[in-house]
C-alpha cells in the first residue's frame, strides 16, 4: 500500500470545493457519468486502431445505489487506470487545478459559481456530496494490476493493489449525511433523465419488468433499465431520417406535447465550429404565452441547460429542440455562456440557418408556406424586430395578409397598393384592421373606394408596423377606423358639404350635448351619402401608443391615459339634415342620440345603461 499527501497549500480545499465549485450540487452525477462515457469512448477508439486487443464486451455504464452501505457507485468498462495514471490524473493534474481554483475563487463565491470543468475538477465534484470517495480501477493494458484509491476529503489519500475481475473503473461515493437525497431511487432517476438522457453510451440504472408473449401466455421478465437514448436523432445524418423519425424524437423531447411541430431544421456544421442539432417550429399561439425554455443545450450529448434565454437570440427561444456543440463550455452558469465567444458565433449561425430554411420553404412551396403563416407569424415578426440580420433575410418571405385572405410579400404589397393608396403627400398608405368583425363597416367603406385592407392582429403588431415604417420609405400604416376613409388616404379632391358653416355651428351644440366632452371631440366632415350619419374614430397615434403600452417598456404611461375618440358627423347624410331641421327639441335630441349610439354600437362602445336606453328608444322609434 502507498500513502501520500496531495501537494496543496490550502488545508481546507475540500470545503471550498464543496461550497463554491458548482452552483448545483446535483451536477456531480453528470460529471462522473460523463467521465465514465469518456473512458468508454477512449476504449472504442483504441480498439479501432488496434491498440486495445480482444473483445470489448459489455460497455454499459451502471449506476448503483446501496442504501445500507450509504454508497452510490458509477461503474464503467472503459480504459481503466493504472496506479501511475491515478497518481497523475487524480492527485497531480486535478489537484493542481484545484489549488488554482481555490487561490482564484476562495473569496469570490459569486464568480466561483460560474466555473465548471475549467480547472479539470469534474471528478472532485464528488466531494460536494460524499464524505469519502474510492476509485477501483483495472486498466485495459495487458498484465495491468487493479488498484484502489481512497480519499476522505482531507489532503491525505492512500492507493493500494486490489482485485477486480473486469476492466474499467468504479467510482464509489460514500454519501455524506447532508446529501442522503442522492441515495433515493427517484432522485437519481430524475438526474439521469435530466443530464444523461442522450449520452452516447448506454446507462443502466437497476432493472425493470417487461411482459412478452410465449405462446398464449404473458411472461414477465426482468431486463436492464436503460435510462438513455445513446443515438438520438440529431447525431444521425438527415438522409438517414424520415419525417416520422423527427416527429418521434420531438415526442421524446416533449412527451407532454400533443401537437406535432410544423416543420424542423436539422443543423449540421463542422466549420468554423462544430454544431449539430434539430430545431422544431411549434404552433405559436397568438396569446404569445410561450415558455421560453424549450431548446435544450448539449455539449457532446451532455446536457448543459434548457434556459437558453440570452444565450441564443431572444426570438429563437420560441422554438423547440436541441443544440449540441463541443465548442459550448460545459458550464451551468448562463452568465458565463452569454459572454463566451463560441456561443455568440453559434448564435449568429443558427439565426442564419433558420432564416435560410424559412426562405427555402417559401420558395419550394409557397402555398404550403402560406398555410403555416398564421402559426409562425409571431416568430418571424419577433425575429425581424430583434435581429437586423434576420430582418434582411426575412423581408423576402415575411407575408402580409389582407381581409380577402390573400398573402403578399412586402415587395408585392407595395406594388399592389401604390397606384391607388398614395396620398397627396406622396406617401403610400397601408390600411389595416385588427378585428374584421368589429371594424366591418369601416372595411366595407374602404373597399367600396377600391382600397385594400390588411389584417394585423398579432400581439406585437403595434411594434411591428412601427418597425416596418422605419424600413419602408414613404409608407404609413393606418388603422381603417382611425379616421374617415377619405381622410385616411387624403386626395386632392374633397366631397362638397351640404351644410353651410353657419348650419354646422348651429348643429354643433346639439351633438355635443349628447356625448361626454371628456371622451369625445365632435368634428364635421363631408362624406358620401352612403356612409353612416355618424362615425366613431380614434386617432392612429393614440391607439398605437396604447397598444404598445400593453407590452410594457417606455410606452407604459400611455396605458393610463383616458381614451379619446372623434365623433364624426357626416354633413352629407340625409339624417343629419333632418336633425338640423327638426323643430321638436325632444325629437331632435332623440334622433341625434340614436345616430351617435349607432356609431358607438359599431365600435363596441355602447354598454350598460346606455345600451339599455338605446334598445328601448329603438323600439319607440319603430312604433
């Protein structure tokens, strides 16, 4: 037997490692199982080049709990280690890393949480949950002697020869009293599912019962409980996968999701960095209530995080799927990842790939792309708002839909409406509706004049149209009910008024008396006789500010401002002349109120007592 003292100056190195090495103590299992995978993969490589002789045999990694002995063991059948290798890799290299770690971070707890793997301390994460750790190992090398290394968390260790029948390494953790949760079956199963679900070597954790038919009988047998899929879809070539394989993997990633994704993107890059993965487009609800934790980040099939906000561009967090890159540091700290140069390059590349895929789908089958547009519209709009490079590409396939359910690219729509919807200031006016039912009468008035109306009803459209106005020269978006239609696209010609200025002054106090002044401004306009006698409009600027205030940010104060509307009196409508010429004051007021209420009803503004009065008055007028 050989004993030794680890050559470090800090006597309390293990408490410091235990307290500061990782932000979550549960990471220890990921680190130890990952080490076992590495040992197994190295053996496969050595065998492939002829350095490791003979049959490799069973290469499964096994995780075993012994509650009576209070141990948790991770077994592999990889390359194993000799006494010299344990001395080198465990007590020299790792501990020199440990000393560097302690010297740098012992007084900086917050920074320490950002470090994982950087100092070669993966193995020593075991001491976060164990009071003693043993390594029993037999090297693959011919004639090798099995050895046992043991350390109780002090700088002292011992190493001695032992017996071990099979090649590989067992890491035995004697679990500390404050970490006995890691002796529970459900807890270890949970961690293996979380961190090791797609590791490239099969991992056995206990057994399970399976039923199969033998003749007419159901026979129950006990089989290994394999907790991982060692060959997930993203590690395969796209040519080897069918559409159903992608859908099946999606269900494996998100077992509680019952809708299939719309389509997927298979990432496969080997220059200037290594990156694989599959991203899925789910149906994105108009409510914009989405969980931004659906993309899972891996490094060589080892789970890193599913909180990818601020790591990938914000709009990509609306997607689901897997991104895997060995260039991503195996680090649980998002702040560390955010500042990592490789991650930034990967982020930019994924943005490009997503845009390229969408453009390709648009070009290959426009009809199919249009059928999916309503489900991906918010995603594309969000991307165009937040990423300039995405906007540059997306403007080729971003669609606008009109009230007739026809779709246009930005360029196509500009060509369509420019001849008919250019005002006297030479600005092209894009009329839009946010609700085709509520704004139906305004839409019909605009259509009668030959104008086209877009449907813009997503929760971020207020921001989106502001952004488009900044990009599209001499273009303004105006909601169809924000003014009378002839003023929306003001031409040189105006409809002559049937009322004189004197008659308007005579009518003004009559109209102002029946609407609250703090909510309505009365204006007179000479519209067509076919238009309603009175209309309610709301200025585009105020509405847009209020819409944007609902999304928070610097516009929030607009939300607290009172709603102001215009009550537009159509001076050319016969009913307005009738009101003006009515000699009975009560009848005059009743007709005025009825016309105003009809305008409010069309905008959903007539409610409660006023609505009840309107219905009663309507019956009286019919009688």
